[in-house]
């Protein structure tokens, strides 16, 4: 296997290859099996040369995390509050149901203050859902 082919395999496995003080650094090293590690060791000089000459610049693609929606944040915070003992199972169910309504683009059919403590509601609904009149 050639140095560039090895670098392609490493990139496909999410391994970043770089040069540090004249030595190869692989990160994360967990993406390597014994056979591939043997190939890298056997072709270390070629890989170093390819990276130094600029022929190959292989970096693993950074993982992009999706931006959480309002409903996602509501679910997360409700789960954390339930785990901390700040919500009952009934309150959790109502807040998760409200998150489904928000995700669908609808205003929740009920105001959770009817079933949840005012502290829990203010965490999820910082303003009155109906809007405040000035």
C-alpha cells in the first residue's frame, strides 16, 4: 500500500495524521487495528515525506453537531430537572408533550402552570406563552 493510500484509509477511519517534532502523530489511535498499524510503521518514512512535501494533507473531518431546537432544549432541561428530583413524572410528561407541540410548530394546548410548579414552568417558559400586553 502506498503512503497516500494509507493516508486515505486513515482519513476514512477518522484518524488525523500530523507531524510533531519530526515524528508521526495519529489521533485518535483507537481507529487503528494491528494490521493497519503495521502498515503505517512500515511506510512511516514515505508518509512523513508525503506530509512534509504537501502532497498529502489529511485531516479527519470535524464532526458537526446539529444545533438543538427549542423543543430539543425543552426535552433536555425537562429530563435534567426530572433526574434532579425537581419534577414529578406527571410534570415531566406534560412538559415533554408541550415540547412535541412546539416541535410541530403549534402553541402548546395548555399552559404547564396548570400542572407544574411555577419554578419549573419559568425554566421552560420564560414568558407567558400567550404574550404579555404592555
